[in-house]
C-alpha cells in the first residue's frame, strides 16, 4: 500500500483478484476485500474491519495501515508515462494567474558551436519569474525582447544540471560535467541549450538543489558589492530584504569582507537573521528604519546600500547614506535615474545595474566572477543559501510561495528525471519466454529479435504447432538461436530442468511469463479441478520462476497478467485469482530489490486467449467499450513499460464514456478518479420521453425493440432480431450476473426500481415486455401489444388458447363484447 516493500505475502493477491469477480457475479453479497496491517494491534484491526463491514460504503478494496484507511483507485497512466520520457517546459496559458502555469512537451535543441546542452536537475526561482507569470513585465518584454504573447514566454533564469551534449567549439566542458547555468530564460525545462560562457562548475560538495541557489544571487551580490561598490572591511552596509536570495548572498559576502551589516526584513524573518549574527535588523514593512538607523550610527549613516525596494524606500535609502556613500540598485521597476540621484545627493555614487545587460556588454564577466566565487564555495567560505525545494508537480505552489514572500533565501524547483536510457534487449544475453509457443509468446519473441536478441528460449508443455514452427523458422533464418524447452511451468522439477538446459546459453537477462490457460465458469459452479488448472501456471509457475531467478541479475521479470484481476470479468474467477497472484508477486519482487512488472493486458486482437473466449464474453467486452490491443500497440506498451518504474500497469484500450454506461461501473469506486477525468457520460436514452412523444398505438413496438436490444447487448448477441419472444433467456446463456446487469440497465433506462428476481419471474422477452409495460407510468394500446416485425412468427408460436385470449382482448379493447371460448 505504502510501498512495495510491504508486499510480504503475495498469495493474498489471488484473493484480491477473486474478490473482484465475486463482486460482479454476486453483488448481493457485497464482497469487500480488506487488506489489514499484520503489524497492527489485533483489536484495532478488528474494529476497523467490523466498521468496514457494517458501513454502507461501496468501497470494496480497502487497506488499513497504522489505523489509516486506504482505498484502491485506478489512475490513467499513459499521460504521466509519456511525460516521464517526454522533455517538458513550463509554459503559461494566460497572463495573470499562477495556476495558468503548466508543463508542456518541448523540443530539445542540439548544441552547436559554443553551446552545451544540459539536462536540468533543479531550477532556482526568481522574483522576475513570478512577475512574468502575473503579467507585470509584459511591457518590458514586448519592448526589449519582442515577446508579445504567452506562447513565446518561458521561465527560469538559472538552473543546475548535467551536460548531455556539447557543441563542436566547446573545449572547457565535457558530457557528464555537473554545472550551474545562468543568464538563461528557459531553465524550467527538462533540457536547456546554453552558451558555454554562462556556465559555472557545480561545487562538488553541494547537491543540485543547493547549487540552484548560487548563480544569480552570488553573481549579483558579488558584482554589486565588490566590483561596483568596492566594499571595504569595517564599512557599514544596508542590505534590504536581507532574508531574500540576493540579500542572503550579500550578507555572506559582507560578512566575509568584514563589513558591518544593517538589514531590513519582515519581522517573521528577524530570528533567522539574528541567527546569522546580524545585530542591526529593521522592519522592511515600515519606513521607521531610516530614523532608527541614523540614530544608531550617530547620524553618520551607512557607506553602502544594496537596494531592491522601491517607492519611498529609495528616498530613505539615499538619505541614510554617509557622505560619499555608494548606492547599489538591483531593482527593476520604478528605480531612479542617475540625474534624480545626483539631484538629491550629488556626493553619492549611484550603481544601478542589471546583470543580464552587464553580461551583454562584458561577455567574460561571468567567467571572471565565477573564478573567485568557485574558490570561495569550494573552500566553504561562501555557502549555499537556505532554500525550500518544490517538486515540478508543485511548481505553482513554488511561485505562490515566492509571491507571498514567505521564503528565506531561495525557492528551488526540482525537475523530474527524464529517462534517457531504455532497457535494451542485448545480443549477448538470453531471454526466457514461458508460454512462448502461444500467441503472445511468439509476438514477444518476434519483437525481441527485432530489438536485437540473439538467444531466446520458448517453453510450453506441448511441442510447437505449425504456426509456432513457421515463426521459429523465420526467427532462426535471421540468425537468432531459438531453444524450445518443453515442460510444465507449474512443476518445480520441470522448471529446474529447463534452467539446467539454459546453463549452456548466454546469461539470462529477462523473463516474460506468458504461460496460462483459461477455463471459465461462474464461481458458484467452479470445480476444484477448474480452479487449480487455471491457477497452476500463474501461481506455481510464477513462484517457480521467481525462485529460479532470484539470485540472477535480470533486467526484467514480466508477468503477463490480465485486466480480469483489476476490473474483473464475470465467469473468470479462477483466472482473476491466478492473475492477482502475479500482480502481487511482481510487487513482492520489487520489494526485494528485484525487477518485477505485472501487465494487466486487455484482449489482444492478434489471437491467443482472447480469441478463444466465449463469443458472448467477447461481444460483451466489445459492447462495453473495451477495444482490442493491436500487436504493434502492445509491443510499444511493453517496450515503454520495461523502462518504467511501475510494478503493475493495466494496458487496455477503452472507450471510457461507453464503458461507464455499463450499469454499476459509474458506481465502482475503483474508477471514480477516471470518471472525473472523462468527458461527461452520455445521457440516458430518453426512452420514456420518446415513448411519450409518439402515438399510443406505436409505443409497444418501440418499447419491445428497445428491450430486445438491451437483452441482446447483455447477452452479447450480435443480432437482436433473432431473439425469439418466448425463448427462455437462460437458454440463451443469461446467467445470474447478466440478470443483475440487465436489471440494472432496465432500471436506468426506465427510471424505476425493479425486483432483483425480475429475470427469474419474467424469463422471456415477451413476459418481460408485458411486465415492464405495466410497471412504467405510460399507457400502451393493447392492440399494439405485439412486435409487428415478428407477427408471423409470434402467431406460429402461439397455442390455440393464447390466440383465443389475444383475440378476446383485442375485441374487448375496441369496444366489442367480452367473449368466452
Ligand atoms: N491473448 C490475450 O488477449 C491476453 C489478454 C490478457 C492476458 N493474456 C495473458 O497472456 C498470456 C499469453 O496469452 P496467449 O493469448 O498467448 O495464450 P495462448 O496462445 O494460449 O498461449 C499460452 C501458452 O501457455 C502455455 N502453457 C499453459 N499452461 C502451461 C504450463 N502449465 N506450463 C507451460 N506452459 C503452459 C500453453 O502451451 P501448452 O498448453 O502447450 O503448455 C500456451 O502455448 C497468458 O498468460 C494470458 O493470461 C492474454
């Protein structure tokens, strides 16, 4: 539940799978699966379990850990997975609201000339990013950078990461170097391509998060205080917003130089500043500090001001400067011109600067500044700034945190790792595919060969059939060695022998466990033999494979499980239980630090088990929106999942809006997250409205047609017209589950509740239609109480008595006398 390490008893996985089927086949039993914490106190667990049983909640997959209740939810994975391997960039859909930030796919740019490409690990957030998102720099961006819309806008002025490519003119950096990039505009990206001169080496002892706090802050503070103001030991310096990023770097530089610090900050951050040994701290939220500071310096004022505030703060800051003082301005909005400053204080030296503009004028400045800073970082004379890290999924919170000026030091965002490497099939390894002579086994073998596999072992109990032989011949023709080793995977001795024979091959690097059989039947009627037959290859088989391979260094161990163990399939209790075990073993293995993946496949189009399913089950799947997996799609999914980090993933193409119209599905808690992300489920058919709108004489025909098609859908019959009015539905394959399903469908359409024994009481189309016509609040004309399209067959089927009854009824309804036979 909380981690895969917790899967200590994979056998319970079978119950998890079986329970799903019981829920479907016997909704009246309200089958719940509760996975409790074996480490918790028994009474506590018991109380929780009893509460669960007594509750009216629809939740049926519950885990309890340390008294906390967890429920199972299916989440759509493909977007995340795509995103995991898809480079992303932070974009803004519309100016003004931080929530409009979102990650969008991006294109990487191959570095040329003097450029390098960096895989970004962390990004340092700057206040300018926040202003950008709020749309407050639109004018500046339009005039200076030609950026006129949010589509052109990117975020992130600094980042830390690893070089993944270098241009042909780059000699000072190599692939693999860990660096800090500054002067960029798109740091919030998985990859950035940047000029080599804008890089600083990441101090070795620092993490990427720490490294993301360094560049803008220290370069600005160093340039402003050392290069421009030339701050000297013993001088007084006023650092505004001293708890912020540049403020904190300035504090370190001033302390290192031996200057006396006067700091402003909001009161909540005073304690922190005191902890750095700063004695003179003032409230940055009022203007009283100027007087206090003058009093404390006995009217002399400060020698240097590092300013980032505006409005009246500028006035006051100039006022507190000692004669001949230096005013370093790093603000951007509402700052003073040199003339304004000179007019107020001709003795003051004014240094407004924007680091970006400085770099444009002096391209080597970063290299110069970084030489000194790097030494100081390495010697720990200067340290990483205090910072708070947000993950990329919390990027809006990071912006908001800075917007509210809650931060001390820096706000850092860590980027998700984009997987650069895929698990590859190696020519110098061997691979085992159990059930390898079956349909999917052969598909996988062909895929592996395309990927470069040279040695593949296919197992099964019986020798290869003609199809398998043909495929094997084709694979051998391209130079792959295919070993067919026969044996029952559920029998330990057979498996041992197979592994013994594999000793002569290259080291085993991957296992695909695709052996399996079907023998469907309702749980209530399932024989022990039927149960063990289906369980054997997946339970004993998986366990045998785990035991035989647990000491090997495998790249993958994949179980071919089925969607039956997640969503269930009526009449597949044994199969769901078998697959549920595999799902649990995959996680159990991961808990042991071994590779493990269980893929809950939907039905494949290419053949194999799905094709051998009962036609009715196939049709039912289809009518509920479940589509088949095309082999290329399946192999693509397999390939991507092999490199993924999940222990269990369902792969089944579904038309969710169709699927969710299947009665009961909308209520299934497991699907609730999916439902909320799906476009609204289509409205009900509006049958009642349609019936109401037509002439009474036409209603019965429409009503019968509708009920007939609902029965056909439930039974998985392609042609509903073949459904005879008096044929018992149970003879056509209606089982108790379908009866419940059909009842639910009818309830939904007719907007009325129906008896749970409906289909047992009215087991033919005719009986059902007659009963339902009575139940719904609409009038039907008796003369029309027939299915005109089938009039002939209906009369042919009728007994003399029935014909007489109908005639009597009809005459009566048109005003004739009651007649007796
Ligand atoms: N095809 C689908 O649509 C689909 C959907 C979901 C999940 N799956 C899963 O994918 C796997 C492969 O399915 P498939 O369609 O390829 O089935 P398949 O064509 O029937 O192949 C399964 C193979 O497993 C072998 N096998 C069965 N029991 C065995 C045992 N005890 N020891 C050794 N081999 C055994 C069978 O050969 P012998 O009888 O000769 O032993 C058969 O060749 C199955 O585990 C299935 O549950 C398939």
